[in-house]
């Protein structure tokens, strides 16, 4: 293809009628590119050089047409038709210049080997790097779940060791939740200042520090402070992990489900270990946290090795994903203010607060409920494993059903099924039935939070997503302190039987809030 002399013209569109079915329009950018970026047989290597980029086939005719404000010139040769747009002429005919992000992106090596389709073709090395990054983040989620699944089986043993009532022992949940809230509030500022790689590594280091402190079985006030540190670290990891997976362009919905299933897997495995340590005498229950400290140390090493304290856009670019700049950002506005003023965000914070509170309360207090109301032994801790096992299975095995029914409608179905199962746990005095029902409650509750995170990617601008998901997850995890603490207060006055009515009412409130969350992105 011979390219005419363009003079002041900098971009032009080409319509190619090909006998092999490659008809379409293509945009040519005259930004000089190194020879290495062009195919060896390219006819475009004469100065100036051009980068051929395919226009998406889903654009409408109106979107394909160039602005009427630009001056045009046409060239024709054989079956090649070219339309040239004047972008250098000042005044009315000028086009908007490239932004700094676009110009920086244009200097990167091309990520696509298919200019006709516009599809990104990753190299095998980029695919391996992307998979390794995702697996490390999933390991991080596994340890978050490991931490949350530990508390339930150890709670009666801690209560016995420190001679505490329901109210005081609930301060463990309060400390953990306070740390989460602090992480959620600071995550946006920390992310802007230091970036993904450093923040998620700091979070893992906090988890390691807290495990070392708890392993010594310290006095109860120090134990609560250790849970504050743990909550802060886990909150940073959860916020950054959700933001990272939500920013992936390749199979994001599936990977979000796997990421949250990793959390459930960790919460499923940890009660098997913590239940065994809960039967030991004296302070040996705390030895469980030696295992947690070793796992946390591995986590810190993996995060530092894989991400090397870099920012998220640099990490994604290494895996072949270009940084996408959303032009809807409002210059000069506070990021906190813009997130909070987005209509859906406060509703999602309250929804997450109740959901996470229900999840942690059931996983934590169900063991005490089974021991006292169903006369189970210390092995009742395995029922907590059944709940988190159902949570994991639901996040993986029900993804097909989520797509079939729709992510918004299916949340109503899951919530009503969970309410029905919870009623049977309240009314049927059978350990076997209660254990099966708890596993099924975990199965239907499991997909809800990943569905919330996926829904956020659809209704929020990309530039708000990481900060918003951190705020929703961070403040939402306050529910992991509030609801277990309220359960402890009610149990002190009315007995542990109050657990089931509280959970049923909270699940009903979730349904009402979900009905008011927008189903599509708000257009300002």
C-alpha cells in the first residue's frame, strides 16, 4: 500500500475492501515508531512511519464518522480509500491533542499483533507473568480467609482461658473490625501515594506481626490490640486485592469468583487446625498462630518478590495489559468526595457491612450455639469448616447460575434461600440438620460478595473502582465487629439462642438494600 505525502495531516482512516472478508475501517497514526515495532515486510517503514490500528467493529456508524469540525482530504488508489483528517491546522479544524497518558502509551511496544481485529495478543511470557500475579493475589485472599476462619473454634477456649463473658470476648471482633475500618479509610490516600505493590505488602507484614504477638498468648488487652493490627493489615490486603482483580481485562468475572473462592478455601481449612488446638490445655491454643505466622511470612516474601513495591499500572503493563485512563475524572475534585457522592457507593457500603457481619457472625458464633443449644462438643468447630466450605464451593460452582439468571436478580434468590435455611437451624433441634443447613447457607451466601464486587465494576468508572472497592470492603468489614459484638450483648441478656433471629433479620435487611442499588452506570 503506497502512502501519499500528508504534509500537515497527522491521522487518516482507511477503508479496505478485501476479497478475504477483512472489510473494515482502520485508523493510521503518524507518530514515528521504531523499526522494531513494525513487521519485517511492512511497506510503512518509509518516513514518516505509521501504526495501523483497527477500529472496534461494535461502534455505530455515527461513532465511526469523523468530527465535522475537522477538515478532510481524500485519496483513492485501486480498492484502497483513504480519508485524511487535518489535526494540525489551528482553530476550528483542530482536533483534541493526545493526553499525557495516551502519548506515554503510544511509546510502549505494541501489545497487539492483530491490527485488523484490535485484539490483544499476549506473548507466552506475559501470560505466565499474569497468571503468577493472579495466583499470588489469590494466596493473599486465602490467608485473609484463614484468619477469619480461625476465631470461631478458638472462641470458647479463649473465653475459658481469660474467664470472660460474651460481651468482653466480643472485643476481639471489635478490635479486628476497627483495624479493617482504619484500613478502608486510609486505603485511598495510601494507594495514591505509594501504590498497589507497597500497600499490599505492608498489609501482609501487619498480618505477620499480629500472628507473632498472638502466638505468645498475651494478656487480653494486648490480644485485642493484636487483632486491631491484624484487621488493619487484612483490610489493606482485601481492598488492594479486590481492586487489582477488578482491573483485569481478561475474564475478570471468573477471576473475581476464584479470588473470593480462595478466601473461602482459607476459611474452610483453618478450623481444622484451630479446632485441634482448641482442645489443648493451658495456653497451647495460641500455638495455632505459629502456623499462621509461617504462612504470613511466605505471603510477605511472595508479594515482595512478585510485585516489588510497584504501582498497579506498571504491574499490569508487565503482564501485557495497557493502563486505561478514564476521561470522566473531574479535575480538582476530592477523590473521597467523588466516591461518597456516587449514589450507589453508600448503599453498597451498608450492604457490605451487613453481609460481612452476617458471614463472620455465623462463622464465629455458630460453634458456641451448637455447643450450648445442641449439646455438641469441641468438635462442633468442624461445623464452622462446613459453613466456609459451602462458601468456597458456592463462589466457584454457581458462577454459571449467576450468568444465567443475572447478577442482580440472583442475589435476591440466594438471600431468600439463606433465610429459609436459617429458620430451620433455629427451629429444628438436630445437630446433623443444623450442620447440613449451615453448609448450604454458606453455599448460597458465598457468591454474593463477588457479585457485589463485579457489579461495582459495571456501575462505577474505572478510575474510581480501586478506591471505592477499598472503601466498601474496609468500612463494610465494620460489620465483622458490629454484628458479632451485638450478638455477644444479646447473648449475655437473652442467651445464645438470640443468634438466629438476629441473622434472619439482617438477611432480610440485605434484600431491601439490594433492591435500591442501581443496576446500570449513572450518567452525569
